[in-house]
C-alpha cells in the first residue's frame, strides 16, 4: 500500500487529508515567493492534489529553516499522507 492509497482511504472516511501538496494558509510575506515553486510533475490531474499548491515537504523545510513549527501554514489537514519534497 502506498501513500496514494492511504490518503484515499482517509479521504473516503471524510478526513481532511493532503497527499503531497498543501494549501498554504500562511499570509506571511516570506512565504509567498515559494507557494508556486517545486510543483510535482503531472500534478493537477483527476484525483490528484492541486497543481497550484507547493509540495508539503517544501512548506515544512521552509518552516524549519525559519525556526517555525514544521507544519505551520501548510494547510488545515488532519492527515498529511506524503511529506517528501523531491
């Protein structure tokens, strides 16, 4: 079982889940420049995360580099199914 299946399982149960991209809800000016960078190839197809959201791993990396909590501003999810950035 992979991250796509796990994420789909929780979404089926009405759990707010992100697969690999996150809706960034941080309006900090320092965050804005990377919102649309490092998009996964082929993102945005049917059933995939939005092609306009950055990878969750990128959001986490930027927070850690700034001394912030890792998931701060990386979406209002109950489950993050995949957190890599490459």
